[in-house]
């Protein structure tokens, strides 16, 4: 798992923890937990939501580590007030277009602004075997605690995030269809396709 401290962000979302798993064996269970937690009432529901308070990203649609980072940063930056002076001294609560900041990652990665479509395509599905888990946090939880929480949810092989740069791992058929690109996968064409997908996320939130 990789952890980052982003000092330019408010303290309540300044720490970002990212874990990448391959050979995930319990994707249907994770998805079922997310669905159940979303509607569970009372204290039991609060506990259920806290246990899965992560961004679950379908890694087969990520073309690179930079693609993921673009989405993670875009999600938080577009959810914070542009005028930081109006938020002091209390850290701002992100204002998201989707359910929460973690689901905002899925919307950031999607080429359109339909949250239902973004969750269906970029979120964990029953057939998911490669999964990225993201947690925005303050500094009250240590990295070890975050990891223990993630490990209690996902059964899979923790893998270096650098493996996201392996061009043979993405599901290019789905990516080509999603991005309306041609299906050639050789030489310079592949490099341009990766750059195009990365830039879709960056440009979408800059306009």
C-alpha cells in the first residue's frame, strides 16, 4: 500500500492511502456489503458504512498509475471550495456530486457525469479480479490501521501500484469502447491511447 500526504489539501482529506490488489477472490461479497451498507439504518448502518468507507476502483479500466492519480486528485480538488479563506479555521467538508468523496473518484474517472454509469463501469463488480482501494483520511489513523481495515474487506494479492503501468493488463476492449477509440495496440498508437485516457480525466475537470 502507498500513502501520500498532500500538504496543499485541508487536514481532513490530506492523507491518501492506495492499495492495489490482483487475484481478488471476494468481489461479489464486497459489492454486496456496499449495497447493504448504503441502506442500513441506525447505528448498525453507520458501522456498516464505516467498514467499507473506501473508494473501490475496477483496475482493469485503468491504463496507468497516472490515470488513477489523476482521478484521485480530481475527485478531491473539484469537491473543495475554490476560496480557501472562507473555510478557515474549520476544515471544509467536501461537497460532492455523488454519494461521498470516495465514489467521486469513480465519477472523476468516467468520461461522462452519470454517477450510476460511473459506479457500474468503474466500481467493483461481481467479476472484478483486479481492484484498487483508496482512502482519504486525516492524520488520526496510522497507515497500519488503514491497511488493517482494507485487509479485512479485500481478499486478494497486494501488488505494487507500478503494475498499473503494465500495458498488457488493462481490458483494452472495454477501454476502447468507453473512450470511443480504435482498437489498435501497437507501438506509438498504444502510447497515444494511454495519454488520451489520462488526459480525459484531467481535461474533464479543467473545463
